[in-house]
C-alpha cells in the first residue's frame, strides 16, 4: 500500500491569504478604509510575542490594518476590560483577538465575554458559540474552520462520512464537531474516558486528533484510506546534545502515514491555517460591520 497523501497546510494557507488580500483591497475601495485586526497580549511570554508579531505581519501583508496592544503582565482586570470596550467602540477595528492564556490573576472568560460578537474573530464568545450550535451565521473558531476547509478541499462533499473528533475542548473539539455536523457528517466526540478508543477511531472516515498527547493515535487505530487531521502540537524531550525537542502531533505520523489516505504533518499542517483563517474571519467581519455583501462560503 502506498503512503498517505501529505496535506500541506502551508500551501493551503498561502492560497487562502491570497484570497483575503484580494478581498481586503476590494473592501478598502468600497468602504474607504482598511479592514482592521486588533491583537491584545498581556505579559511577556516569548512564544506568544512571536505569535502576535507573526499575526501582525501577515495582517499587513494582506492589506489590512494591524493594531497591537502589548500590556505588562501586572495589568489589572478593569484596565483590560476597558481596553476591550474601547476596541469594541472603535470603527477602525473589525476583529479583536485577546491572546490566551492570560496571566492567572485575570478572569479569562470575563474578558472573552466582553468582546463584541461582531468582532469576535476567535469565535469564542457565548454569542458566537451559541450561533454555531444553532446553525446560524457567525464567526467560527479559526482552527476547526481551517480543518474543515482542508477536508473539503481534499474530499469534496463530507456528507454521510463517519467522523471521530478526539478531544472536547471549547477551542477545537466542540466547535469541530458542530462544523462537521453542519457538513452532514456522522460525528462522534471521543475523549480520555471513551471506552475502547482505538476501536471507535478505527471506524472513522475522518479522524480529528485534538487531545494534546504526543503520538497517542497509533497507525493501527486508523481505518485504511481515512483522512487524518492532526491538530496537536507537542514538544518531545530534547535528544542528547540538542537544545530543543522535536515537535510532534497527537498522531504517530510514521505509523499512520502507512495506513491513512491523507494526513496533515506536524509542523506544517493545521498550524499555518489558523492564522490564515483568522485573517479570513477579519475580512468577513469587516464586510458585515460595513453591511457590504460577501459570498462567505467561497472563502
């Protein structure tokens, strides 16, 4: 049996960013302003700082305005809420993203809840979550939406396919299941307490691994020919003489690639799509905020 097709998230993300750039230019012409994304980072976590800089760079490359708010770790709850309120009221800002996790002294949910649903490009507010559950138009979490885009690009219609989502987080697992239901998949949400997890996964045409455990999903868990989307990013302990350990997903890639029909690598699979979909959500929000028509299903 030949090896699985490698689903290249970098190439897919580049194409999506190209679409966003075209829409951003058209939006600026129609509205007289650039679409704008505001990113808020509290604290000085180096990984988060790199991530925020990358978001800002990609935003500008797509022809949109980037507003970065870098706050000290000791920022108080009232100060952070006041900033979110100001961004909600700012007509130049179409999307607001508060980088998570926040420092322990801050109430993360209260901050997320404060973001206007019209600017919730992370899709995490109760309004956005509720609209997704009800099947109503709204802004959807970036990583799950990126996964569905890649699946549809490879498989076409997902209708009738058996999908297993491993993980039940509000960031990935739960919205992923809702999006797959919307595509008329038969969906199972599996987790750490699922009985005979390998057997549950083995019946799936689509496997979404989003549990945060390195190489947990083995090759013999995969149905031959299944499409595997690995959302996990885990760093292994460093090998002797090396500073950093290798990045791996939740799926044992070397085993699964021998069985699956297609699979995303880690890194280079789902990761690049997350920022691309964030930009996509921003341009969608911008059109909605200005009451401009947009064929949202086409991007």
